[in-house]
């Protein structure tokens, strides 16, 4: 798991990467036995260019026979009987090292070449499974010119490809974050909800990108047929966010996997302070990422504090947990319908997630209700550095500027001057509106959150349920002065 907004680097050393030889490995595993099965069941293969068909029989006599199971045999005893019989096959014993372990028989080619791959065909013998574990590779002594890197989404859709020659140190370096990040940004809007019908949560499957990197060596100007991937051929996941350099350096130097930290797994995807001041009209969303949790379901809990005291936490949403998804939970006053839940005067409310057993699995987010009237309130939604969306309320002075850009032309004519053929005019006039929003009074804890807003490339103003796209034009923002804790 990683941030697509931070560097995602691969350093490939071709000497240990895809040019070494490898011997074919195949396994025959006995999973169960069926003593009353039909002896007409067959299992066929292509071995070293020959087509061979194995069958079960109580009295094996040829190289294509296998001993049928007996009632008194265990799986291991049946496997060992088959193993001892197969050892008598002169062809197989000559070309393969044949071993047995438990209820499995392993065939390892003595020569590294794809010629010795067992290619399975139809298999109707119950209880026996045959697998080609590793394909053979004859290797090559030639030097590697370079390496090709491909990035595959879900293992089926190629989203990026690059080729680089081997450097002086014998390595090749790739950075794939641009392929992953750009693909994540192609997800169709909306990426957040202002309101929902009868529910307060929504599950997204496209906030994460499941991908795999595949490498291929080029030897003597020709790409080899053998490819290699991440260790264990695993899939990786990425989200369209990023850490600042200070945190990134600290994690790299301590060799810490940020997404494996328990604090990260319990964090809502926001940098806002745990306690946030809001009003009855601002919309909020809390995003939470499920990596690969052990619990099958989750519930959203709500606690309301009124002037009469705190209410008992109660569930407002329940849903099944899907690995590698992000859930959005609405958290605003009107979004949750708090006025209908209690008629007492509300002071604040808190939201958090629990698993199906009642254990808290997230941090607690608190919203403090601000009843004071602000004449110039503006509400914004913006993409934060987690790749999800936060909200911001500005209560200071709001200024509007209208600018006009005019394209002028001059016209020279020998005609008689009239009021309709003036020598000058405008061929184009463009109008643009700029706004200046004062954030109002902020606490010191709000600074990093405001920085996240200023760094966002996707900002909307929320006005009467409409989303108005905004472009930040400020090049400099006054955040704070020493010994001062409140700012306007």
C-alpha cells in the first residue's frame, strides 16, 4: 500500500532478474480419494513434445497406468504407491528428479529448459490435481541491454510502459507514480456526496488502484520471453494522496511502513483537527479506508451532546466491509438530520466506526456547533492530500472582483467617415470574476489543514446545493506570526 503522490521507485538489477536459468517444476497433488470411481477417468499431458494419457487401474502394467486407491489407504499411502510406480518410468526418471512429500509428488527437470514443462490437458480423475509450478528457462550468457517496465491495472489493463538501458552500475531505475496517480485521477465524479437518500454512507471501490509491475529484459536487442514481477508476484495498492517531505523522510529513515501503522489504519482520511467548529449548514464527509481487515462488517456510531448532557452513542449506519474500499460517511448537522433526532439544544456531536463486535476501529471526530451569525460565510469542498475530500468554512470578509480583458483592433479606410466605420473597436471582450475569502479566526491546530486547502488542485464552493469550480490564484498566504495563536 502506498501514496501515488509520493515517489514509487523500483531499482532492477538484471543480473538477478530474469536472465538466469530455471528448471521446470510440476506437482501432482492428491487431495481426496474416491475408491468407487470409474477406471475410465483419464488425465492427459504434453511432456517433452509427446502426448501422454494416465489412467487409474487396480493392476497397473504400463507407463501410462497409475495405481487405483484402496479403502484402507490414506492419502499419503496412495501417493507413495503412485510415487514408487512412477519411479519405474525410465523416461521420466531419466529427465526429472522425482520426489514425494506428504500427498504430493514433485517433478523437477534435470535440465533448465522450457522443453521439459508439463503442459496439462483434460483431467477427469477425481482427487488428483496437477500444477505447473515453475516454467523452465534455459537462461542466456548474453549481457542485458536494458529493462522494460509495464504497469498493469488489475492485472488486465496496461496503464504505463517504459524502457531504460542499464546504467554504469548495472541497474535500471523506474518511477511509476505518474502512471498510477494519473489513472486514479481519471475516476468519474462525483467523488463525494452532499446529500444521500435514506442513508448516510457510500462505498467507493475506485479510490484505491490495484496494480502490478512487470519487467522484461532485453538481451542483444531482443526482449526475452521470460518476465518477472514484484516479490511473490503480489498485487500492490495505491491511493491518490501523498505525505509531505518531512514525514516521508522520517518514515524512510526509520524503515516504517506508514500504512501498516495501527494509527494510520484507524485514521479517517483527513488532516483536520480532531475537533472542528461548524454550523448547521456546512456539509461534511468522513472518509475511511479498509485495507484488508479481519472483521466482516462495520457500524457508524453517533454521540450527541446537548445542554442537558450527553446522549448514549447509537448506530446510524451499518454496512458490510469490502477489502480495499473507501467508505464516505456524512457528518454535517443537516446531513445527519440532528434536528429531528433531538429537540434539545445541541452543543456538539461525535462520530466514529466500530466493527461487528463493538470494538472501535477509527479515531473519533468531533463537531462543535457554532450558533453565532456570520454575515459572509462561504463553504468549500476540496481534495486533500489523502486523495479524498474535506470541507472548509470561511466566515471573514468576502470580496468579489470583476476583470475585463479586451482585444482591440485598428481599421484604416479610405471611405467617407461615418458614425458606423470608426477606426478603432474591440474584437473580443472576456470577463472573469475573482474572489478573496477571509478565513476568519483560526486556531493554531488549523494551520496544516489550511495548508492542505492551499495545495489542493480540486476545489469547489458549495452554494445552495450547487458546486462551483474554483481556481486558487493566491501566491502567498499569511498564516501566523510568532507568539500569536489566533489569526484572521
